[in-house]
């Protein structure tokens, strides 16, 4: 540090002013690059995030009535108290899948394995949704394979009653 002071003292007055101004400019640039620029980037990111979240909130608020209406129109779960074997058989027939139902094997008081052959995929999905929404039946595992005809599937399901 002493050598630096000696060097600075050996400079002419104009050179000392130039070096001092350059030092101040370098210090200001270091402060900006190391401190202020990251701060400003962070503030800009937060402003963008805030704007995005504000837009999301506005969208949610504008769709809140639709969500309430859909929730109110959703069919409520009305378990029938039937055994799963009877329930699966009855609802499959009602859904138009009676001829496809090939095997049902209970796996306990609240579980059943079901096989369907050449079932219409769309009907299967509607039936499974009805079991879930209307009866509280959940799919534990499912294997769905294409059948020989377009739109038909071979299915192996393991179903359980909610709370089981």
C-alpha cells in the first residue's frame, strides 16, 4: 500500500486528478455490476411474477362462478350398500358392458378383480367414472389392451371401495 501511495504522490497534479476520477468510475462500475444490477434484475423478475400471478388471480376470479356451478351440478356419491360383485355386474350391464364382462373375483370385502373382453373403450371410461363418482369405487390397477376391432379393448381391473 505504501508503494501505491508513493507512486500516486509522484504523479503530476493532472495525472492525480485523472487517476482519481478513473478510480471513482471503476468503483462506481463495480458497485453497479456487483450490487445494483442483480438487485434490479431481481426486482424486474418479481414484478413480472407479480403481474403473472395477478393475471392468474383475475382468471380464477372470473371463472369462480363456473366452478361453483359445476361443483353444485356434480352428482353426489350415493353408495347403494350392494356387494362389489353385484354392483359391478349391475352397473356394467346398465352401461352396456354386460356382454363384455367375463370374470369377477372378489379380493376381500372391499376389493374385486374384473375382466372385460371386447369392451367399447368409450363406454368403459363412462362406466368407470360413474363407479368412481357415484359409488366411491377407485381403480387400484388397470391393464388395457387393444382388441381385434377398432374402439374395443380387453381390460383387467382391480377395484376397491373407498375406505377399503
